[in-house]
C-alpha cells in the first residue's frame, strides 16, 4: 500500500509540473510584443520572419567578409559585398506615438558569387522589428526591402539594416545608412 501512495504522489507532482510549465509557456508567449514582418521584393518566395538580437552598435559591425563557411574569411575573388544601393529611409520622420512608419532600402550583391543570407533585419535603437529569412542573392542582383514599425513610446529612434549568413554574426551593408524618426 505504501508503494501505491508513493507512485500516486510522484504522478501528482509530475502532473503539477506539467501544468505549471504549460501555464508559464502560455503567459510568456502571449506577453511577447507582436513584431512586424520585413518584406523583400524579389522573384523568390517570401519566407516568414522572426526577431533576432539587435547588433549593439551599427557603426562597429563589419560590412565585408569572405564566403568561407568554416568560420574564416577566404581571400581573393571569393569575396562578396552586400551593398546598400538605396540607403534606408522612412516615409515619415516626425510622428505621433502609435502612428505607422514605413522603411525602405535596396541591397545588392556586388560580388562574383551567389550569397545565401539567412537574415535581413530591420534594427532600431530599441531592438529589432522583423527579419526576412533565407534569401539567395545572386551575384549582381539587387533586391528592395521594406518594413513598418509603430513606435509605442516618444523619443528619437535610429533604424538600420543588418544581414547574416549564419544566424549568429550580423553585419551592416557597405554604404549602410540610418533613418531617424522622432516620435511625440
């Protein structure tokens, strides 16, 4: 009889842990702010977007690396360059809290090889507000990207573009600009 109560107690404890874990997961996922989705205008299918960590300082991030996947930078003709051919700009630079601001830019692979970009993200001084995922950018090809943001608090915000080829290291495009929006 003692074994029965021991097994019953263990079962109740595991059930309680499972219910608590489910409730915590639901409260965390419901409280996370909804993020907008970046859009890339190209002939390739558009993938879903997801938030990523903002790069700490847009000026301090490298803008040209080699195509080696082994972690090193390969030299010579294998280099690629992601160039911001149309610097990021906002359709409005002074808005009220809660007003939508649209951002636009163009990126080009000026290298000699196709480049697979895992993320093209819209970063701002408060974090990240959307990434386009999994873009094959052919050598010499240019793409237009845009995204929208509703700033919830007054302040002056800078917005810039970052990209990644490995989901971990993020870079600014060569000639990358910043758009500044003042929210009242």
